[in-house]
């Protein structure tokens, strides 16, 4: 099942160590697995998914595979950076929903462009972003903030990275990924009419632990929870107002 990430940064801390210290060019790739608990009414409550994070940077251009994001750094000074970004939000395949909801159309993806600012001070990092869909799929917008810290529990070996954030999704975004069209409701007896969501919030809580084996190889244990407001919880295809993920990944830094 394709997962809707919504800026939750599944491997944000995993990629941090792989990207530190780049000059003009850096490349890292990894392999791992994650168990997720979806908020949708899926036939399987939990799902195990492979992770293949690939991260690349050349001068001011970068690709962050773990966060399905690419970007170009426009400005960097005194710990503050401003980047132009493009970001995929992955949706769901209706075949993965419970049988009574399989008449739903697939919500494959949308693609956003926008701006992201990052401010780094000592071991703290603060991120804010605004994006707009340009694929014509959702026509939605997102606005979010996140703060995280890197605690070196064992210098140069073990790093704990907690993070907290929130993302606002406008009504078009919510309609696409969580709504039910009238034509879909007509085919599903258990849904009484269409469901159109309003602008909604999702809150993120993360805690990642990284072990640096050497300059090239890092292992990260990733954990996170997402909490959705009542406007999303009321959707007929949503089971609960929270979801979580946990897993691990190896990252190899080529340069």
C-alpha cells in the first residue's frame, strides 16, 4: 500500500548523519524495513514495508529519497537556509482497503512545490515550509513547522534525535486523500453520501536513535506517531485518528 507521508519525515534523522559534512557532492543509499499502522480502514491493520532511502547532493541541489523531496538551496547564511522544494505525497491503493471500501478510486499521489526554511543553532534545528500541488491531483496546500535536536549520547557514535512538528492541510488536500466522492458513496452501501473534509491538522512526534559504525556506515532505529484532528477522523474511510511507524535502516555514505 502506498503511504501518505504528509511531511512526517520517516527517515529524517537517518539522512542527517549521511549528509553532514558534504562539500560539493555527496551520495548515500540505504536499506531497511518499517512496520506501520495506517489510519485508513485497511484489510491489514499493520503493514511491513521496505525502505530504500537514497540521498544525493550536488552543490545547492539535493534529493532526499526518504522524505520524497528534492530541492535547490536559494540562500544560506548564519545558520539559516531557504530552499525551493518539490515533494511527493503518496496515497493509497483501494485494493488495500477493507472489502466494502474497494469501490473507492485510487489516490495515487500528488506533487507539490514550495519553499522551506531551516534554521540551525548548535544541536537544534527548526524547519518551516509551505507547498502547493502542481500535479492537478489534489490542488491542495500544506503549511508546517518542525523542531528537532541531536543529542550525542556517545560522542561520534550514538545520537538520539527527538522531533515534534505539525502540518496544516487545506480542504482540497484533505478531500483528495481522505474524502469520499458522491459517485464513490453511491457504490458503497455503508457510506451515506459524500464526505468533504475541511482544513485539518496533523501532529508529529518522532524519536530516532542512530549508531555510527564508521565514517561510511550508520544504522538508525526510527519511531514516530502522527495524530490527526477530528475533521479527518470523521472520514468514512478512516479507522483511527492516529498512526505510527517503527523500523530500522542501514545507510552507507559513498562520499
